[in-house]
C-alpha cells in the first residue's frame, strides 16, 4: 500500500471498516486490502472530470430524467452495505458447534 496523507476523519472511517471486517472473521491484512482498494475506487470515481464545452458551442440544458437504479455492488462493496452482517457471533457459534459434532462422528469411524 502506498502511504497517502489522509485526514483523521478518513483514517478513522477506514479503520472502523477494517475492524468491522475483522469482527466477521476476515484476516486483518485481507480486510485492510479490501478497505484500501474500495477507498481507491471511491477516489478514482470522484476524480473523473467531465470535459469542458467549447466556447462557441451553446450548452444545452440537461434533460430531466428519472433517477438511475443503484449500480450493482462489486465483491468488495458487499462488505460495506447497511445489511446486517452475514456472520453474526451466534451463527458462527452454531456453525462451530456443528463442525465439532461432525469431527466427533468422523473420529468414531
């Protein structure tokens, strides 16, 4: 990752997102990579500039259109939605308990 000068608010927001992913049993290094890539994508999208119109050409008024549907989330963005987390602590505990039962059954064979 490249070192970039981030303001404290952005740094705290990114750290909170990393902590949220780590709480969902994602490796901290992977979580940092996901958050950083997502942040870079957001920066790139915000820095796309529209070309300036030529001085001789009159600028037409934009047509009034209905709002566009929300874009499909990329694989990285699915972690940052407002939906409740898929891997809740209760669900992880149930899955681990079920896995232990399966391991016991396999050991008996």
